[in-house]
C-alpha cells in the first residue's frame, strides 16, 4: 500500500516506554521511508478530537534517539474514551448529539492519515480498532498498528507489555528508601502500595527485584542493620485470597521478633471489600471515564494500614505509593530492547497495511507479531502458580492461597 502520512498518539496512564516508543517509530520511519510525513496528536484521543497535532520536523527526526533517555510522553497522554459521549460532551471535546467516532474519523480524513500508531493499553488499542472499523464502513481505509503499554502487564494475549519491566525495577528502588524508614520509630508498619488495578504482576515483580537487591547486601547485626528488618514480610495481590485475621497473627509475630513489618501491596488487592464497605456506609465511590473505580479516592494502602495497625500493635504507620515514581521513568535496558523489536515490526506491518497490536502472542508460542484487535483484552490475571512467585512467598513465610475465581 502507499503510505504518505503517519500519525502517532500515546494514551491512558504513563508507562516507562512511551517516549522511547515514539522515538523508535520516528527513527524507523526515517530509516526506511524518510519521505513519509509523521504527525503526532497531542494528549492522545484528546488531540485527535480537537485537531491538536504537531508535524515531526527534520530536527526532531535527527534527534529522535534522545527520546530513549527520557520517561513520560513528549506528545502527551489523556484518558479519553470515544464511546463515552456524555463524558466527552461534559469536557467540551464534542458537541451534544455528535458521534465521537465520527468526529475522530473526520479529523483523520481531513489530516490525510494513512496509518495510525497507538501506544497504550487495551482500552487505547480497542478504541483504535473501533475507529478503523468505522472509517472502513465509510469508505476510508486506515491501517492501525498498536503497541502494548501497561505497567500492569495485563494485556491478553501479550506476554510482556512495554514498560512493565522498568516499572518493577523502579518500584524496587523506591522501596529501598521507603523501607529504610523502618527505624524511624518502634514497632513500625510500612505499606508500599504498588500500581495494579486488577493484576498483581507489577507488585510481585517489584518484590522479586527488591529481594534480589536484598540478597546482595552485607549486614551489621551488632548495630541493628539486619536483613530481617529490611526484608518484605507480606505481599498482597488481587489474585491471592486474604484472611486478615490469620495474616495479622503471623505478622504480629514478625513485629514482636523483628520490630517492624514491611508489606508490598497491589492497589487492586481488597478493592471489592473496600468499595463494598464504602457503599454500605452511603459514601460515593468515584469512577473515571472508563468506569474504573478511582483508586486514588478510595486509598487502598490507607485502608490496609488501618486494618493491620491495631492487630499488629504498630506504634507508627507509613503508607507510600511508588506508582508515579515508577511509571514516568525512562525505559531500562530490557525494555529498550523490547521497544526496539516492537517498533521495528510495527513500522514493517504499517508499510504492508497489516493492522493489529504488536506483541509476543502467548497463544502462538510467544511469537512476535501483529495480533488481531478482536483478540486484545485487558485484565489478564497474574499467574500466582509460577514457581518463582511461590518461592518468594515461601521465603518470607507467607502461604500461597489463590483467590477464588
């Protein structure tokens, strides 16, 4: 197919891959087809609806490699759902009675876009597929090639989402400083809240990364610097059943013997219980444009800390969240390698007119390819039966009990 103009957009929450993925796409097009014009919609679908875009100029192409050194997104993100017309009207992005898909489609047609690259999670890429289908029905062919971005690593059927490895590494670094607070008071309870609405992969991976660091350290027990005090004592995930009473009894022993307790908590753990408790009390539970509970308003870390503090006899409690520290970081070496392979294939597929989301297909021997949009879904659960995770829990003295499905 003949490609004259390509558009890029990043959407949803940040992950440590967006800047690098944008840079990688620009570099690859410049290498293979420098005559193709590249535009970037600002703040994702927000910019597409409003026509807010920039043209990638010669200087940007020449310096695109610098984007690999930074986190965040140079072209901006937002949470915009094209099927939620009421929200878009409220935000002034479309007029009452307008079909958001039509508004976005008309903008793409007006801009002469032949290929749209979306860098985002399942919502972002499914929306892109709906947009392409709408255009096809109205006589305008658009190739859409998505890249999977989510620190939760929860996109079906993709083995590894861009940015997740880095987020786990950065969350572990964050924990090193936070857990250092354990001697700031006697009987200290520290809750490290990690992002992960439905999937506990990031929390589990961050805990594993932290304990790799822990294993390399030397200790001075005579002065109180011990591995036991710096260790993780519990990991709570959405995929694990939680008996607060029995866990509190176990952790009370840790508190009595070690003098502090450190918990890694996935923000999605216990969400159903928290929401039920709030709604039963008559409190309003706020949700975003996608219908997701706004976790910042229900504060899972504080809720868990409150449940455990009294049961453990904690004299001081600290809750710290690593999400914004980790999700806007620059990609690490592992993610840079993954981004390179995916952006190269994304451009190859775009030039052939092949739509889909680039990823290693878990249902096809982990083959890297463009996966058809209808197969993309969110909410992939973390497999707690994996040996490395079972060993992690065994090492910290926690029983592995999967949540009821």
